[in-house]
C-alpha cells in the first residue's frame, strides 16, 4: 500500500531536471563539450530555463519588429522564396539557351554571371583566350547583353546582375532596355556584388578600382537608382564572400551588418534620408551545413538590422527595417570525394536558409567541387528546392522552429556573438577603416585556418574526406565541355567588328565625359557609365577609363 | 644537405580571386618552418617567372578555383624558357580529372584536390624541395 507514497517522496527530493541530469550523466559517460562553428558552447538539452525572453518584445509576429520571426506577415506561406540559380557560360547565345531552359524548369528570376575576365574589368581581346567563357558568359557590349536576354521580358522579370563597381552590366542592360523601348522604371532586380568592401576583404575577384573610388561610385549608383530605377536594388551587402573565405557564421553576419552600416552612413553623408535608400538594401549570405547555427544566424541578424535601422538611423518606414536576404548554399562544405553526398549537404543547407526566413535561394549543384556545374547537376539543385517546397511543404508554416528552447537560446547567443564582433569593428572606426587596417581580413584568415585544422585533426568530420572514406577511382563523369574554341573565335571576331563599326566620335565623347565625371565630385559617375554604355562603349573600356582616373586597387593581403 | 628551409612561392594566375585555399596553405607552410613567398591573386605569368627566379624558390604552388589551371601549361613553358625547369610546380584546387592528366603531362609535379590534408601538402613540398636541392648541390 505504501509503494506509491515512496515514489512521491522520491520525486519530492529530486526534480525532473535533476533526474535527467543524473540519468544523462550515467548514460553518457564522457559527454564532451561541443561548440558550433561560431564558438558557442552547445548543451545537450534546452529547456525553459535557457530562454527568458518575452514573446512580444523579443519574438513578436512575422512582419513586425523585432522581426525575429520573419520580415513579412505571410512569409513563405504567402509567397514562396524566389528560386534564383546562378548561371553563366560561354557566349551570350549559349547563355540565353541555358537561361530559357532554366526558366522552363521553374527558375523564376534571371541571374547573370559574367566570365571572370569581365569581373576583372577586361574585354575578351585583352585576356588569355583559353579562359574565356569557362566560368561565366563573355558579355562586353550592349549587343551581347541583348543576346543574353533575348526572349526575356525586361519589364516583368527580376534580373540579378553579378556586377561589381562600376556596374557596367547594369548599364548595358539599361541600354538594352532603351533599345527595346522598355521603360527603366519597370526594370527590377539587384546589383549583386555591389559590396566593394566584401570584395576587398574576402574575394579579390572584382577588385578593379581603388577603395576611395569604389566608395564614391557605390553611392553615385544608389543615388542614380533612387532617381531613375525605383524597382532596382542597388545594394546587396554580401556576407557570402566572407563566410566562404573562412569567417565563422557569426563573424560573417557581423561584418556584413557593419558594411551595411557603412553604406548607410555614406548615403546619409551625401544628404539622403534613410527612408529613401534603406528599403532598397538587400543582403546575400552563405548557408553552411551547420543547420541550427545558420537558422539562428539569420534570425539574429534580422533582429539586429531591424534595431539598427530604427535606432541608429531613425528610419520610420517599416520597409527600411526589413532584412531582405538571398541565400546561397555553401560551396566550401561540398566535397570532391563521393560527390553525390553533396546532394544531402545542399538539402540541409537549403533547409537552414528556408527556416532562417530567406527571400531568395540558390542551391549549389552537387558537382561544384569537381568543376563548374553541369546541366545535370544544376537540374538536381533546382529540383531540391522544388522538393523542399512542394513535397516536404516547408512553406506551410512561418518560422516553424520559433519557440524551440534551443533555437531561441541560440538566436540570443548568436546575437551576442555578432554584436561583440560589430563592437570591434566600430572601435576600429567602422567597416571602411577596419578593412583598410586589415582587421576583418586577419580574423577571417585565422578562422579559416582553425577550421581547416579541425578537419585535419578529425575534430570536425567531413564525410568522405576524413571519415567514411572509400576507394574512389577517377571519376568517369564528363567534365563540363569548355566553350567551343571556334565559337569563341567567332565571338571575338564579331566583337572586333562591332568596335570598328560603332560611332567612334560618340564613344570618344562618352569616354571623355566619364573621365571628367571621375574627377568632378559634383557629377554622378554611374550616370556617365550608363551614357557610355548607350554610346557603344564596351565594358572593358568603361572599366579602363575609371581604373586610369581613380586608380587600380591593390588588395591588402593578411596571411 | 638542406641547410635552409624549403622555399615556396604561393600564387594564383589568371582571373579568379578566391584565395582561401592559397592563404590557408601559405600560413600552414610558414608555420611548418618553410620560407613562403605569397602574392595576391591574378599574377601575370611573366611576373611569376620573374619572382620565382629572383626569390630562388624550390617550389611554386598555384591555387586554382575557377578554371585558371587551364593556363598552367603556359606557365610551364615560360619557366622552361627561363631555364627554371628545376623548380617544381604543384597545383591545388578544383581541377577536373581530365585536366589533371593534361597538367601532369605539361610537367606539373602534383595536383592536390579539395580535401587534401595540410600535412600531406607540406610533406610533398618538403620532398620536392629536397629533390631540387639534391640535384643542384
């Protein structure tokens, strides 16, 4: 009869929490402390004891400050994320065929990746011919842009141009639109890669013009877009480069927010009111396979940006507070070994971004660690998104992990970690000064090295690389065909013919106007870039003029 | 035989600027006691040849993420023409299998693919440097 009494006496002595502690310790003899990539200690269990926030002030409803749960009331339930796959290969004709094919498969927005020669700011007749079109489309003139976008309704299709300072590809697109009679106010899309600081820090690919010139052109570009392209996002602040270069997720978020603050301050210094430019700021992030950490990173970043725009810049328009971001699954996480495993990695990364509340997503192809992705790999990447959306129904519930003790505690801890790094940058005088001093470069280099060493020591498993290896022969996979040299020669010949037949006087006048604007702070350089494109100047000529007038930038390398 | 540490030039030629791989490898080799000459990306081939000669490096390590390995054979020709055939060249990065054979035929000593260990890379650089010194002594 007294057995139940004993039981209740026992439970009065030991709480459920204590019992769990004891049983956990007994069954997991040597539980090692674990840390996520940002260095936050991860506990084995999270309970109400781990989150003391207030629903209304710390989480709130989607579409309302503090935006922890998403920037729109309806989020993916109302409108799914944009499926934006990067493509770019070969000649403009090759690109156009691939683009129309991707649109037929469900891609809903255009993205244009130019050849690396274009990124560096050179025309096709200035570079090693072997490299042309191997990693992006060779687009140098308004004719090329017209060919790239043939069959695409520019008034109705959002276009992302991978287009760093001085935004020559956008200029070529505007010239194309004018030729087609499309009103510029209808043009929508984003100047991806407009974040010159991220290029300087982490991905030196596009570093064509010295920092002060790049700084001025960005603000000129923002001002121009504000006046002429109301549906264009002139600023995409890029955390992706920095995380790919080795920054931890918390560091990448912190540096990105600091760059955004820098650009907002530069706009304000130009006399623009915050609510005129902040609604057009967008962000672009890397999504690693560290699932919960990435979700927390995005939720924390969104909350911090909402606060900064309101408190630091005094923005009153809710559109200024919204942290709109594009996510790309991390290529660094992908392996050459057993490459099909990458499909699983990309799926997890994509889920992290979706649960993190992204607005647009690029999923990497499984074969990116082998070479530029094949069409086969790209189709699986697109279908991964289709599966997550339409088979797994990830769009059904808004912020489905909100309220998880773990996610909320981790969101708070990531926020603290991010704010600590931001304080370091602030102490250095803001992101521009910090970058000049090499602070982010140094931190990113150290994080990259330490992550590599964790893989080397086996602390961080990478399946197929340091664990679960199998004997693998050479892959029998067809390498992506390199552009047909014959076609590329014809492309170069047509380019030279184009240069010969355009109005040399108009080209010269436009180049002179561009050079004059570069030396006259009262003029808008980007407006002159657009005029140069309309006058028939090539992309490389525009870059060359600005490189000459504003100085070629040398990166500050910190090893 | 080796009286001073291996000397290696870590660089990138062509148009790509992704330099995480080259920075991590350079800092590891430096901390492993080697003498490392490091350049920013986008070096011209003549500039690499000149630097290799002036610095008298034992090994050139080229990092390639985005197809820049396709112009490595041009670098090999330029090194040969400059009488620097004894400098070993290694390539690390995204190199499709078919292109690896092309690089080895062009005289590249070794191609490291993603997932290669830093220790493994350091050991190979050390071995290649020793081999060069053994011949030149």
